C-alpha cells in the first residue's frame, strides 16, 4: 500500500516546479518541531521566517481531514498559510480569510510572501479594510466628473459582501451596455486601495476586446497602477494589472511564467465562452478570487435553445459556484438585466419590426436544387429576396423621424451574402434619402451613394477590417455596417439606432449579444430607443419556438412554378447558388411591429416572474383585494378592474396573457397567479398538463375513439412526455407525424386515415390549446 513517503515524492516534485529549493533549509525545512508534533514541511520567506505549513498525507487520505492538525502547527510556529496535500489533491488555507480551498498546485515563495505582505499593509481584516473605504459615488473618468449609477454601487456592495463572506468565485450578470468593464475597473481600484489584493488579471477571448478594455477604461480609471497588455503570445511578468487574451495567458502557465498564486484577482469577460476545454483549465490554474462577467441569460430562461447551450450556461454557473442543484437555476452574485436597465432609463428601449418573406420561410427549388430556410446566405442567395428586405427597410425608415442619419448594423450570414447586401443598400438608397443625407452631413451625393453601406467581415480591407470598424464608429459614413461575426459582441457604439437581422440563430446567447449592440443610450443625438428589423424570425424564436415552415413552392431555373411535392433526401455539398435579380419574385407573407414590455423575449422571462412575486408580496401588505384573493374570497367586478389596472402599469405590464406566457401556464387565471405568488397554489407541471390534456380530450371523445386511435394517441402522449424539455415538442404540429416513431406505424398518412385530415388538425389544435401558453 502506498505510504506517506510515496506522497512526499510527488510533493517534492511539485515544490520544485513552483520554484522552491527543497535542498535549501533556508527555504524549506522538514519535520519542524511544532505544538504536539512536527510539521511535515515548513516553507519560509526570503528572510527565513515561517510562511506556510505543508501537511502531507498518503494517497488514500483526503488531505482536507488534516486541517485541525495543520492549524495547530501553523499557530505555534507561527505561519500565516497552510498547504494540505496527499501528492494528488491539494488545499491552500488562509485561516483569516475563509476555509481551505482546492488548488491545482503549489504557490511560489514570491507569491506567498507577496500575499503575506499585502495582509500586513492592510488596515485590519478584509471587512475592516473595505469598511473604511467609501464607495466611489463620484469619480473622474475620461475628463468628466461622473456620478456613479445606483446599480454600479450595488454591484460593489455585493462583491464586497461575497469577498468578506469568504467566497472565492463570483458571477456578475450585467446587460450589454451596463458597463461591465468600468464596473470591473471600479472593483479593481477599490480592492487595490483597500490592500485586499495586489495583482490582477483581466481576461478577454479576443485581442480587440482586450485592447478595448485597457485603452478605453483601465488606462484612464486605473492610471495609478502599472498596466500590461498581453496578446499574440507576448510574454511579460511586468504590470500590476495584466490584460490579456485567453490563448496568450494559457501559453504562459507554470515554471518561468504565471504560477498558481501569481494573481490575487482574475476577472473573465464574457466568461460563458471561457469555461470549457483548455480555457477552463486556464482559469482553474489560478488560485485567485475569480469574477466572471456575462450578459447571457440564466439557463432557466433558455427554453428555446439547444441542449449544448443550456449546458454551457449551466457550466458557467457551476464554475463560479452559483448553481443551485435543487432549483436547477443559477443565482449570480449580482444581476442587472436589460429590462431593469430600460426601466431605470440607463439603457435604451427597443421595438421590433418582424417581416417574413415567402422565399425566406417557404424556400424554393432552383435548377433542381432545393433551397430551405437554413440555406439562405450559406449555400444560396436570391437577389430578389434581399432586394425585398432592403427596400422594406428604406420604406419603414422614411416613416420615422429624419432629423439625422441613423447608424445601422446589418447581421449577415456569410461573406457572399454581405457583398450582395453592401451593393444593394448602396444601389437601392432612394434618391431623396441620398440627397437629404448629403445635405445633413455636408457631403456630396456621390460620396453618400458609394459609401452609404460597407461590409465588415474578416476579409474586409484585405483582411484588416479595423479601419472600417473605426470609420463606422467615428466618421459620418458608412451609415450601414454589414457585419459577419464582427460586430455582434464586444462592439461599443452608442449611436447605433437600427439592427437588421438577416442572420438566423437558434442561440439565445448569440441573439442577446446581437440585440445588445443597440442597448446604449446616446444623449448627444437624442437616442433613447432603437429598432430591430427582424427578417428571419429571430425574435419569435425566443417567444414561440414553433415557427411553421411551409412546403417550398417548386420553381425551375427560369422562375416558372412546377407544382408537386419535394422528395426529402440528403443534399451533397454544392457551390454557392447566386440567383440573379428578376429570376424569383418574392413578397412578404406577414409584417408586424412589436413593442416590447417587461416580459420581453423569453430570455427575460425569469426576471419578469421574479418581479411578479415581489409585486404581489408588496401588494399583500396594503392592498385589500390581494388579501381577499389570498384568503379565497371573491372580488367584485370593480375590484378586479382596479387591481388589474394597478398590475398592468407601464412599469410592470402584469396582464393575464403575459403571465400565462411567462409562467407557461396556458389556463392560469389572474387569481391563480396571485395565489401562487403567495404560496397558496401550485401550478401543474408540464408533464401533469400533458397527462391532463390527454385525459380531458379522451374523456370528451370517449364514445368515438376506437382501440387503434387510442393506441396512436397514447404514442403521441408518450413522445411529448419523453421530450418534455426539447423545444421541438413545445407545440404540436402535424409535421410531427411524418417523423419517428410515428413513421414506423404509417406516419401522417396513417394518422389521417384514423382521424381524417380535418379531425387530426382538430386534435392538434385542441391539445395545443391545453398545452401551449
């Protein structure tokens, strides 16, 4: 059986890797006499004073169990730090700041000594040091006197509280536009001034974001501390504040680079992208306070995303110790969501214009090639389709205020599509608009015509898109930026007033990032809201995932309809199909303007539900009508009207319809929702609703349902129950019967034989009425 001596062989190696000279008794001594025994190792500072007791255990023993023994040794020597190890598992412990915590390796002498010196310069404990430091209610930033926003100060209080409580990992959910980088700088400055930390790493996943953080924020707000920017593999152990890309930092871990204890605070921007594969290992390498920054929604709100994305967000919460396994939801250290920012007037409100063209959603056949919704922009594109959408954009824009030209981001699918869109926006710019813009900007009409729109892709400007990005932000032209994966995240331009979605996404994270490009207010131009033009149904995808796709119409290479069905078969890879103008007529099949209230899209659902409970709990204290509902008494019609009016205010928008959608309870009444908020009523689960829906339907039709029909209805029920969390099954559609397992029994044809065409549709409609909010 392996002994403690075997574990010590590994421990010796780990000490050497961390830079300790275990043969030098001035650095490391063994079997050091201490209270009631001998410390296995005593690590010393550069003045040979006790720094850390290292207690060794054999492989089979969890070293955490040795806390009491090691603490006695450390108190008697005395040493401020404790390491517990069995050669495989290790814990580092500072008894003054919390419990022993797992670490991946040992800190160096320099890093432990620096931390000990920081404690000596601190005014008392962490709580005492932070308590004497006032919050920065006013500060100087970018040449202006700034008054801190209430949520910024609330965030500082929240992270202070978590730090004092011994929490080592924290997650901050801040809506795009709320100023994550500035809040990070405020935390860093406050903790450096309080001497609770002395060295910081700020991580970004892209060079542009790292540069933006340092140049736009840190170089100003944190000018009193040395700062270093690391990217493209640049190496440096300089700088008290290091800003770097994940890839660069990942290549500099271990001997000769950044040790486990090199940083006291690690802040990770867009952290949901950083906690997988090698990047997760990079973060875990550092024994530091970890703060994650994200604008992504809680996984409990991501009903319309795929399982991979749900797991990604869940893993983010788990890494930052913010996941509640009982409720299956994340609880961030601090949260400031989009709707709260809009309500507080710190973020821009928005409206959505949705327009669906037939070609986009019904597809087509071109030269015997089937083109579906997901093919547009990727493997095929029709100029007529894009032309219709661009002309619709110009039509709607002319109905709005024209006191100044509006900056617009168009989210495109691919380089090929972006080239076409750039050309069409410039070509189709109405003459009167071109002349008006030229006059407003004091430029020639010819210059406006040729530079109204520009594509910004990784191929733009011979592979150097930065100058065009800067043009769009700082120059009058271009007014339209056609972006492919360049401006959807981390791009800060307050004056963007239009977002045009021509790129479909099933990712709630991607959608929220795209939408976030318009969130910022711009008082200089009077911007307090923005407009989303949605031509690919992205917005509906996060409200109602059951987008209906109709069978494509069949068109030959000359644009003539041929009729008939389409055989489904795997498609071989093909060259990009460019369908020239005039070949395919396209038209809109639906158009709608959506004014977003606090329910927002589904990604804002949890916030809405939480606010509902808070509102009802508040009203229960002083509103007689709510007290009557709570106790089961009936309200008069006038009392219901007055209560409904109080709930359906511009601040809350709590209506029965919105509540049904938010809580996913299609038959819930206002009374049910009030009693549920007060703990007096429990809504049925989705599984219970499915069971109840089938029981109700079968009971109502028991006299006409034969055994074969009953068998297929049970199959449908079982399919829905088995796939209860799959967004494909959130709403029943007759196309479901053409798939497995129904296909094994004859598919849709068999279902229509059993129930009739109209009868089958009636069943689907009735069940959806009982299932879908």
